C-alpha cells in the first residue's frame, strides 16, 4: 500500500529524503512543505464539512484577508527564496493548505449549488471554528513530528486524505462548470429541444 502512495505522490512532490520528515524510522511520502499542505487541507476539510461552512458561501472578509495573506506568504518560501528550515517549510505548507481548502470548498460548492452570489452567510460559530483551527495550525510545527509509529500513520492518512479530497472537489467543480457551460451554448440547447 505504501508503495502505491509513494508512486502517486511522486507525480506531485519531489520526495527528497533530506527535505522529508523521518518519523519512527520511516520517511513520509512527501516533502515537509507538501506534508504541511496536505495535512492543512485535511484539517480544514474536516472542519468545513463538520460545521457546514462549505454550504454558506465565501467566508467573512476578515477570514478572506487571512486566507489571502496565507497564500501570499507561500511564494518566497515555496520557491526557496527564503528557507529557514524544516519547521518553516511545514508551517508554510500548513497555512497555504488551510487557505486553499477554505477557498476550494466555499467557492467550489457555491459554484456547484448555482449561487448567483458568493456572499458570506457564515455564522459567528463557524467563524470562531476557523480562527481556532488557524491557531492550532500555527502551533502544530512546534510539536510535529512526534517520533512514534502512530504519528507516522496519522500523518500519512491525513496527507492522503488532503490530496484525494482536493482532487475530488476540483473534479466536482470542473464537472459542474462544464455542465453549466454546455447549458449556455446555443447549439446544444437547440439540439436538446428537437
């Protein structure tokens, strides 16, 4: 099973051993930044699906600004212009993954549900959940990785979940957009009416 996971991630990550976390004698199937990216996405998907914020339009302005800031932090670190070490690589992946997952789910499901507007309908409780998660994500690099087999297993599961949920959401949104596009084209609409 791990060979399959390694092979899948070889298409999206360099998997350089000296830039990957070693946990309990095992190497994670992705680099430190991708570890953060997919764990951040998995944690965010878990939150937005459990608290229902994915059905409530884009997040409030303060959360949007925080997400945009997290996305803008990534390029200098992602292109190795600044590289202070493994925990920083992990942290930038975490906050980037959190921002992307928040925006993928809220904007993506708004498109799928055919909303005319992307206005926010998040409750205060859903906003608090986001800020608590962002705080936890910012604290995680101080304790990760814990050198136990269960930490390796949980990290690998979260990495895999984050990756495959992202692929699923992108596929659903792309399919929905293509379906809506075909409904707008006059020659398809004409051929349907005949």
